[in-house]
């Protein structure tokens, strides 16, 4: 009967999780160090090159570019700094507007704000959890006008310059459709691929579709450098400028300190890159294990009414960074009870992020109608995703 939630659903969810991951306590996600991490770190320490100059930085960048298929990778201190610099490289500045998903981690919006630019929040696609290209096209058709190959916001008169699609929990956005929208409205694409290392859309790695893409290697990501991120690009000039800007804009010289513009101390230290090299050697194993974990969850929840496990979108291969439970509309009233019970039992679960327009810094942002994002935010729960 509609309107009635599934009996004993929180307890049934705990039982299903236990069948997959075993006895508690079980974290949401933890890094795994089981290969050459100690060897590479010891070698780095012995060399004394532990800061932003060292062979492991160059090696990590080269191996990361090779793995993703990008021509260039620039290793930085975190994913947020990668987004910040990518926006600057795309000439996003004071008063410009940038389209971003309402359903994303706050770093996406913060990077826009660092540039003095203004976020516009857009709705989600229930099939990807990311940007909905069809809804975006409709919104831009009604709320913007093209002047001299610039997308102008009818309400503010500002230039809508870029869009940042975010591949939520590792699941790729519909990039072909989004590229079409961006082309028609003269928008630069900067991909927030922080969560999607090892994810592919139509056989192409996420983060390599736009002018620039960004990755994160925080401690909770598929691979980690402790703290770290990267910019991906196929543009040689942008890659060179990214390295310059993120090394305090210092001109090469044997002893002089000459800086030709305002720069940023964003380069990844060699000791972090050493960790990343060892982790990247294991990335295929990590992703295989995560995909197997998805299959186990899918089986454990297959006969449980009121919930489903989110599956990778069509034509995609997801890294399944975080396994995601979706409650039905009837059962979303149980979300907080489920979160409380699972965590009390020792199984770490988390809700999705608060939507950006519900956070103090971004509550006044212009946004489209956000019915899908609102619905998803009330029904999504991340399950323990350790492998």
C-alpha cells in the first residue's frame, strides 16, 4: 500500500550489509597499502628530496597521464587546488558565472568562488547522479542569450563561461550530450573527476573530455597520495602554464628568486608522489575489487523491498568508488533511522552531501528547478566501500 514504508527496513539493511562486509566495525572507506609504498617512501627519504622537486613527481605525472590517456598530468596538493587553477587557465574570473551541479561536494563551488566567479546550480540526472544535459539545455534556452559567441545570463547580464560536471561517486556523466550543450552555448568544460579515477565513458577515461579535468587523491579516494590532486589536459601550453602557476610563478634560475605574476604554492611534494606511484601500480586491482563489491551488494539487496543499489550508467565503466543505496520515495522517511542504526552497529554509512543551495555560502545562488537533486539527496546512502 502506497504511503507505508517497508516493515523493519533499517534492520534488514544492517543484515544485508553484514552479509557483504562481515563483522563490524567497518569504515566507509580506507586506504590500502600492500605493495611498494614503504620501499618508495624510504627511497624518497634517503634521497632527501621530499618537497615539490623530485623524481617521483615527474614519474607520477607521466604514469598518471599514461593511465588516463591524457597527454599531460600536473600533480598538485589536492583536488580543490586543481579545480581552482583549471578555472584560472580557462580564463574564469571576477563576475563570470560557472554552471555546477547542486549535488556535489562543496569544493566544486569553492573553487569557483576563489576566482571571484559565481556558481549557477543545476539539477541532476537520476541515471548518472551527475549533471542532466537535457535539463541544462532547457534551462539555458530559457535563461540565456548568445552574443558574439558568449553565453549571457538574461537575469544578471553576466557571461556564463564554463561548466563543471562532476562524476558522482565515480559514475560518469553523459559526456556526449553535455559536450553538445557546451558547444551550442560556447561553454568551456572543466571536469571534476575527483572521484572517478579508473572510470570510463564510452571507452574514454573521465577527466579527458573537457579542456581540463581534475582528480583527487585524498585519503578516502580509490588511490591516495595522502593529500593530493591533479590536472589533466591535452593542451601543451595549458599544461606548461599550470606548472608555472602552481610553482609560485617562479622563473627558472640557478639561484635568483624571480616571479613574473601572482602564483600559487600548489605543487605536490615528492614524498606524496612516491606514495602515489605505488598506489597507481595497484589501481586495476582496487577497481576490480570495488566492482566485485558492487556485485555482492547487488545480490544481498536484490530481494529487499524499498531499496536498490545504484548501478553504473549505460555505456560506462564505473570505478564504484562509493557503493550507493537508494531508498524509494515511500521509504525515504527512514533515511535518518537507517543512518543511525547502521552507524550504531559499527557499519559506517553516510548521506549524500547537503545540496549547495542549502549551505550558507551558496544559499542565494541562482539555480534551476532542482527536483531531481532534492529527491536524490533525501534518498541516497553511501554504504561501506572498503575492499
